[in-house]
C-alpha cells in the first residue's frame, strides 16, 4: 500500500508574492530580494484560496514598485490583517488610497508555520546630510545673530550631526566673548 504525501505548498497561491518568493527571489531571477523598499502603485480585488475556510475568497492585491529600480514587481502581494494593521498605524489612515506611493520595506519574515511570510515595516530614509557643508555654513557666522540665522537655515538632519552640534557650541562660546 502506497501512502500519498502532500507538499506544503499545495495551498499556496503562486499568483501572489509570498515570503518564500522574497527569500529566494534573487536565485529565481525575478527581481525580488529578502528585503526591499517598495511603494504601493495600485490595488485591486483578487481571488485567492483561504486555507482556514478551505475555499476561494476575495482579497485585496497590492501592485508594488521597487523604489531602487523603479520597476513594478511582476506579481502582487495579498493584503492580510497583519499587513493592513501595519499600514493603518504607519499612515494613520484606514483608507488604502492614502497608502499609495509611500515608501515601506517589504521583507521575508521567518514564520514557524509557513517558512517565510511577506511583511511590511517602516522605511527610514538614509541620512544624507553633510557635516562639512553644515560646519562651513556655521563658520560664516560673525555674530551670535548670524550663528542663530545660519543654524536655522540648516536641515533637521544637519542639526542632529554631532560634529555640527559641537561646532555650534564652539562658535557660541567664541562669539559671546
């Protein structure tokens, strides 16, 4: 008597991005990475298989664009409750139209039940502030008033750089004499 085995991917819907796609995306050559910055370009209702209810159901599919390459991903990701809660909290809106074209990180989160699942997390912009430019701007100060004006002209990121804060304090002491 032969026992028939059932592969774990039996109920996966290959029309949508999964955590496994992300984890192994580079080897598949589909432009997916285990972690990537994306934006939601559009969304539409999509039919998928619900493993809990054991039937087909309508879900929302998000079509995403890779921010780094500017290319739309080759298939959508399905919005589930966990990912929806992230978007509601992140963008302080229950409405998907308010989530469009805003960068988030799509990543492959390890999951005991499914191997990997597709999840989203906050995207933090890289700090591109230059301490040299900011210090140079502060060095042009001839008085405390100039220093204050030049300080206010710096970006918030520049004002948070340790070298810039140190220079401001030095100039403050020097100019107050």
